[in-house]
C-alpha cells in the first residue's frame, strides 16, 4: 500500500501530491443494532447499548485517517465510542461480536482503544507520564496547519470538530481547537490511523480534534491489510465519516478558508452572494 501523505521534511523539494485515497465508507458487515445510511457514511445504533461494531469498507493505507464525528448521544448509558484497527477481514467473520472490547479483541489481530472523557493521551517512551497527560496544544493562533505524526503530515483543518452555526459558535469552535471540550462531546472528531516502522511493524495512533494522542498500540503487522474499527457504544448513538484531503487542497476548500477568515461570525456567511451549497460547506464542514 502506498502512503497517502507526504513524509515530513522542512527542506524537502516540492513534489506533486500523491493520489488521493478513495473516500472512506462503512462496511456492509456490522453489528446487529447498527444501521448504515445509503451513502455508507453514517452509522447509527438503533437499539440497546451494544451490537454497535462497525468496520471500514476498505483497508486503510499507511497514514490514512479514518475520521468520525459524533452526531448523536444517548443518555442513560455508561461508556463511549471505541476506535481501533483489525487485521481480520470483516467479510470473513461468522458473526460480528457484541462488543469490540473484549469480544472482537479476543479473536486476535485486533487493537481497540476506549475513548474516555479525560486521559486519552498515551505516555510516550521518551516523555514522563505527567507530561504526556498534560495538554500539548498551543494557543489557537499558533496552531500549525498540519498535524505531524511520525513520518506523516496530515492537514489539520478538518480534523477538528466544529459547532453548529449560532451566536456563540465562534467561542465553541475555539474550545474544539484547543481540545478543551470532552472528546466524547457531540461534534467532536476522532480518528484512527497506523504508521509503519522500519522493523515491519506499525504503531496505531488515535487523533482527537486535531491532536495526536500518541501510539495507543504497537507491533501491528504493517504488511497485512488493516481495517478501521468503530464501536458505536453506550452513550454514543450515531457517527458520520469526515473525508480528508491529503494532497493539494481542493478549490472548494481554499474558497472556504478564505471566506471563513473574511467574516467575523459564521452567521454572516448567510448574507454573502454565494451558492447555497458553498455557504453550507463553509458553515458546517
């Protein structure tokens, strides 16, 4: 599999962007309580708190982020979204397990991370635990446009959750950017990816609102196809996929960035003489 994003290199010569990977979609194989919409981009648990395991339709490429946004929550349950990777082909499963943890993991070749309201950062080998658990995001104005994870550089723009347009949306957006809101909140964006290592293994990373939580699992078989795992568990009821751009940004994205920087508040976008589709893209994506 070819990598989908360029390695980090401050002085590397310019090269044409690598081909974009295909859009991410949910697999037709999923838990008994999951309903996937016709586009394959939304997964909703319609009953109970379990049987919500989903998979990516295709294996991920190295450095490709399988990114979901929490759309709906359900009160009365303990526990939240779970993310991970599996080397098991979903199409070969006799039955989708009730839970990703521990049921799916017990089948082997599966690595799943349970998202909590706090303490999702993984201590690195070269950093003390206290430092790893502390927020590492600089002030919003100093945030780099790219998230660098090992050898990959990923555009940060769409990794970060955004509030629905409203009077205080600009303040809420800053809370998402600073990763102050709980990662389990509605509109938070969470992703999983793997980064190959020279020894033939890979590290699994979890990304929450544009911030790398560190290697949550090591020693994954980089040579085997790895599918994303999303467990729409307990208080998480519905998620939707968010598509990323790994090469040069599209004209639509560039227009959105210019428009967003030119208005004081997202509600002002409604007053611009622009096509409705572009207005909605600027306000919601």
